[in-house]
C-alpha cells in the first residue's frame, strides 16, 4: 500500500529577556537657508558623539570596552532636501524650506544608562527619539533561532503522528522540511518607564528606569511526512 502523504505546519515560540537595547535617534532641522539647516544637524550630531565617546571607554585595540554601558553606536550620513513652504491654509508662501537629516543608532547594555540618556537626549534641540528596540546578543539570538526551529519540527512531527494514528498508520517519516517561513520577531517600543531620582553613589542622574522586554522568537516549518 502506498504511503499516505501528510503535510503539516510546525510552530514554536520562545521568549528570553532582552540583553541589549537599540535606541534610534533622528536629528533634523528645517530652515530657509540650506547651510543653516546642515550646520544645525552637524553641530548637534557632533555634540551627541562627544557625549557617547565619554561613556564609551576603549580597550587597547580601539574597540569599545566590554564594561562600557554602550556596546556600539553608529552615525548616519547627512542628507538634505528642499520643498515649498505652505501656510496653514495649504497655500504656497513662495519660499523654499531646506531640511537636513541624520541619525544615530546606539546599542546599550546598561539599561540604567539608557534611561539617563533618553532623558538627556529628549531635551536636545533638533533631536527626535524614534524608539527602543529590545535585542539579544548575536550569540544568544543565533542559539535561540536554532532551538525554535527544532521545537517547530517536533511540533510538526507530533501533529503528523496524531493524524497518522487516526487513520491507522504507525510509521511516520519526514521526507521534506521547508524552513523558509522562519521568522524572528522582537519588541520595539518607547515603553512606559518609571522616573527615578538621581543617585550620586551609583553615578546615575535623573532618568527613566527601563525594564527590558522579553524578545520573542517565532519559527514556522512546512513539513511533508509519509505515513505507513
């Protein structure tokens, strides 16, 4: 008797507490003079970089020290654009507005410092906080992805054997595994946080007390089984 073909989907979902926080910052300025808009952004970015360099102590090889509260940061290129200015009635004023924009990506391992810097950056002119993305280290993420895929395969096998048992088939063999549907999802939020008082003994100013979110890893597999 020919084997019965069983196609099922296996799913798995795992959670781990975030180990890193990615803070996205946008720096932008709109002015009637392009040079003024660009200067506002360049000056602001330079100031932010100086603040970051102060807390990013370096090892002998030039890399950021593992003990630093920030594990990585990068600065986006300066972009400029222009558009007609409109009044509140949506009529052109005849003037041009020039906009300059840049961005900063900061990865925090110290969440107390994250809260402190969020408060500090929120008052800086031309700065807009875009949100916080909670992440795992690359090593932990890779390990969790593999675990999720294996758990999804176990789920698919359990479903297939259940179907096979109903139709009187005892031997179930996977013949095709498709993991192209695998997906990694992670929380992104400018979450509610508790304001804390300054504490000189810990070197922390007035800031926000962020509790790290759980990072969610989803895996979905399409598996074909033969049941005999």
